[in-house]
């Protein structure tokens, strides 16, 4: 079965593999599957979510308020007839 998978992937990737290369890749694929099966047997895998450290929400509620008075801000900025002037765009 692995050789069929190797041939299908090689065809999709437009690779021409010899029988020796197919056998070599088949052995490599079997090793990869063995490593994945070892991961399935790992203890505690069902205890953890995606993140092993629990993430807590530490954000505060927003409070509405003015940091600076609009009149003071308007005096500090370059304005013309209540419009804020910025750099000229080309």
C-alpha cells in the first residue's frame, strides 16, 4: 500500500522514481508512521488542549474617558477652519 501512495505522490509532483527509490521512500514512510504511533501512545495527551499551559483572560474592562481636552488638542495641531491639516500627499 505504501508503494501506491509513493507512486501517487510522485505522479502529482511530476517525479519519475525508480523501483529502488520507491522501496526506499516506502521504508522511510513506514518509519514516519511508527514515530506517529509512538506519539499516540504518549501519556497525558488527552489531558492537554492545544496549549499545554492554560490561558486565562487578564484583560480589564474599558472605561470611557478623555485623556486630553479637545480644545487643547486642537491648539496643538495644525488646523484650518476646524479641519486638521496633515502633510501634503503627492
